[in-house]
């Protein structure tokens, strides 16, 4: 979730962060190479210098994507760069192309630096960069190159600082609060000496609450409110922390040692934010099943109260007209194989709409 009024805040899997670039990547329009952009002409001699930015701190242990922004300036209109032509690497080897969602490069146009001009944000697979030798614990610089529609080329570089980030949830009975040297247990007289010993062994450089935009008291209040509204216990969000360690460590070894501590409930390598979703239209008005019977199952009514449960409720749903080419399915399908997918034809005999039509969509979600 990106709050346009506070670009520096992001939310991912329950995490508020303070990385402005990642916040900017959550908005924008997906660029499809060859569709919105003309095919590049022959590469011109000499490359135009481009302004390239990326997260300065890169968690090398987690799989995921490295977002890289090419900023529009007086030299380069970044929104005109063909994403399919862009590669990222160490500047010496061939480099790695932009990650793809099916046939489409994972590329987003958005105003990253808020200067009123669209910039281009590209996502590169970190595992691919590591296999190519471009992303290692010792990497300090990455170089990007690409092509412009007029046949010219761009080239830019940015510095990075590889690190290892691990997320930890301390057991709630310990009521761990504070950060770094001020880390304390408010639930036990223990001074967290075992935790401190592990952190010193692995040369931890930073120990901070995972949620930094709210105080521990505010988080406790949110947990109490959630428990009151749901009628079920809610986790103590203030017990989640993020550890920053040197990139050359074995992440599995660190996680194993943390999990062996009685103060620790969970420990895992921190996940990266997901890339932005594709530009699927909003089909919410077509979701008739949300409406009352006989059109639907009246899910809207059930959603109105968070305490609603499905116990004792049974629903029978008979579907047809499902789309095997839907972005959530990606099935290998042919008319001769339809019988193996569902009883009879995957579409109604009266449906004459082409497979790409939304009229093929009603049963897709139920099938998937």
C-alpha cells in the first residue's frame, strides 16, 4: 500500500517501512514492451548518461526482485525506454534482463522523484543477478543500460550496500521493547543476555522494531482493538523486530541459532516487497455472487461484521464459462482436453463470446 501523502511509508505483509523508493514502486501503470513503446532502432554509438536509483540496502539472502528506477531528466525521457532492451549487471559481464510476468517485462511508469515527469521503474530477479555474479556480498555498484526509440542508448550506475535482514518475533510473554543497545524485556527480569550474545556473534549492526511508523503503545492498542472486534486473541505487533547483519553470513545458520533461543518465537529471512500488480481492470461490479440470493450468496452482508464465521453454512456452486487463459490459471488447454478440466465443455453451449471476452470469466475464480 502506498500512501501518496507519505511516500516514505510502505506496507508489505504487515510491515510498515521507511524506504521511499520502494514506496514509489507500488503505484503506476504497467508498461508492455512492444505495445506502448515502439521497437528500438539500431543502437547508436555512445550512450547517454542516465540517472539510476535503487534501494541502497539490498537483502542478498531473500529471493525476490530488485527495483531500479531510471529518472527522467533533461537528457533522458525514461518513460520512452524499451524495458525489453534493459540489462543490469556489474558493468563487465553481459548483464541480466528485466524480470517478466509471462511475456511482459515487470516495468512501471511513475513519478518517483515527484518532479511532475514519469520515470521508469524496472524489477530484476535477484537470484538471476546472483547466478550471473552481478550481486554478491561484496557488490558495491550495479550498472544499467538500455535503448531509446531513436536508436540511442542509455547507461547509468548506482551504488548499493548488500546486507542480510532477518525478521524475528519475540515471545509475547517477554514483552521485548526498545532497539539496539536499549533493547529490553519488560515481561521478565532477564536482560536478554542470550539474545545479545547471538547478535554479537553474528555482528548485528541494527536491531529495530519491524513496525516503525507507530509506537509500541499504539501497536498494543491496535492489538487490543482487533481482539475486541474479532472475539479472538490478536498478536502483539510490537514483538516483531528486524535484524540487520553482514551480507556474508550464512542466513540459515543465523536463523537456526535464533530459533533455538527461548526468547524467540519466529525467525526468518525478511521477504522483499512484491512487484506492482498487473493492470487488470476492476471487475468488482461483475461479482454478482457477492449479492443476496438468488443472484449470489450475500457475501457483502457477511463481510460487514468481522466476527462473522462460516460455521454451519454450506454453499453449492455449479460453474461454466471458465477461461483457461486467465492470468491466475495459465492452463495449457485445447477443446479436446476440456473434458479433463471439468464435466463436459468449459463453456456454455449458448456462449458465443471469444475466449478473451469477460463473458468467459464467471467460473474462472471458482475453478482456480
